[in-house]
């Protein structure tokens, strides 16, 4: 954190607000943090950090573990964040389907939306297995090598997609990561043609993902729904069955969001 943001030159009230958000940001980056660690990371006196933490704890945004005395964020912060979603009902509409998908497959299910030129996970249901994909609600991930990122871009209006991709960094995460913009656009054409997106060990080693978009009342993509598999549990022969489950879930969620012509459905043949 830049010390200049909350130094003595700032009005006292502004400096206090900046300190509060610096602490919240630091707490969001670690599951549990002590005052000494926060003091070093933020270059603030321990007494100052303690005072702000106690106030945030009283308000219900921060918790303190009894055994370690470390601090962490509470679900009240998450509740506040969900209200910033463009579609506040999205998580509520999706979570039942996500639990069913997790129950049926035994794997981790993610719901993600666009933020800047990345995706952010807004809900997840964990795998019932010990080994699965590491992730957390609130984690950001790239567009170009995730199934959710691909489906959001594949069905996006070309002009908006181009603007979003201008801010994307085509960073190589793994050997199979697509790093050329032209190759990524070709991948999007393939994704749209087949009706689902794939992450073929492009973001995390030994993880395969299948994903589909969710659409709003204008039939535009506003979120992505995906299932992640460790490669040793991924069965290529069962992929069409998994995709069909994802599409059925998306169809219901999209319909409840007002979508009237589900884009993943094949167009009906017209009679002569």
C-alpha cells in the first residue's frame, strides 16, 4: 500500500477511510492475519491498526479467532459485495443448480462474472473429493485460459469484446495456455460453435474445466457456470453428458433472469 495515500497531508477523515480500506484489502488477501503482520505490511502503527480492527469488529465486518487472536473478514463483507452485482439475484438463482451439479459430478462448480478484463468467482460449491481445484469466492482469474472467461467472450457483442480484450494480458500460465490474441479469437469461434467452453490445463496444471454462459433478458452473457475436474478424474466420453447438465442449468437460470431465446438452443427449423 502506498504510504502517501494515508499520510499526514491528507485530511484526517480521508486518511481514516483510506486506512480502513487498506486493512480490509490486506485481510482479504490472507485467511487470518495478526496485528504485527498487518503493521509491517501496511506500515501503520500497531495501536492504529488495533483501534480500526476493534471498530470493524464491533460493526460485524471483522472477526477475531479466539485461539490464535488472528483477524479475518466476516460474511457480512461478502453480503455487501454481492449487492454490487449487476444482477443481485444471480447467486440465489444459481446456487441450487450448482449444488445439484456438484452432487451429480462430485466436482467443484464455479459461477463467475466479468470484472474489468478478468473474471471473478462470485459463488462456488466444493468438490466432495480431497483433490480438486483451488479457488475461492472473490478470486480473480484470466479470461483467455478459463472456461468461464472463454464463454463470456464467445457470446459477447464483438465491439464490447474488443474493448474488454484490449485490457486483457495474454499471460502464459501453463504450456497449453493460448497467448496469441488471434489464436484466442479462433478459440472463441470454436467455443460458440460447440456451445460450451473448455480449459484444457491452460490455467492450472492437471485441471480440466467445462463451462457455459448464462444470459440476461436481452439474451446477452452476464455470467459463466463451470465444472472443474482433476485430469485423472476427467472422462472425455462423459463430457457431452456434463455439458448437457450445464446447459440445462444455464437454461433455467437464464429464463429466470428474463432470457426469452436461449442462445445455446439450436434454432428451430422453419417449415417450407
